[in-house]
C-alpha cells in the first residue's frame, strides 16, 4: 500500500496560482515503477484525472482542460510530486486528490488518467477559485 499526503490547497481569485504537493511513502517501488497523478472532484461531479507522471521516465500527461495552465513535476529524492496551477478559474474549484498506481504495467495506464486504475488515494485538499 502507498500512503499519500497532500498539502497546498486554499482559496485564490481567478487568474491566480496555487501549488499542491503530495508526499508518497510505503510500497511505492515494491512491485513496479509507479505512476502518480492528480485527480479532482467538484460537488455533484465525477472524479476526473488532471495530470499524471510516470516517475521512472518523468513522462507527464494532462487533461485537455488544464493543458498549458497546470504543470506536474516530481522530486525523486523526497518521493514527492507537485501540481503547479496557474491561470486558475472558478471551474477549477474542487477537492484535489493525489493518486498512485504502483502495480506492474503502470506505464501503460499512466496516460489514461482513469480513476479506476488508481490503487491508492490521498485524503484530498480543497482548492477554491473565486471570480
């Protein structure tokens, strides 16, 4: 099992920026090179993939709605990923969750940003963007 702890959420005005962090521990590399990702869920909506990163290669993947505004990155020494969110708008308001897929074959699932491929979830951090 992988334990994930998010931080960095908060409230910001439209056009502003926030940076989320996710520290991972546990069986991160026990079975495979892992894929870590950010998902979000707004009230009344399904949880959707935002961005993912395959840690061994550094390859990154983004949902169309955030391309050019959000950047996912990693600090391997700290087993931590980040989500830099710029040009935020009210539609970005949601609870943001860190997610991991540390099973064999994660490199093939990583680009899909599919919540059903996620093995472990963080507790979530709230992001609120006001107009």
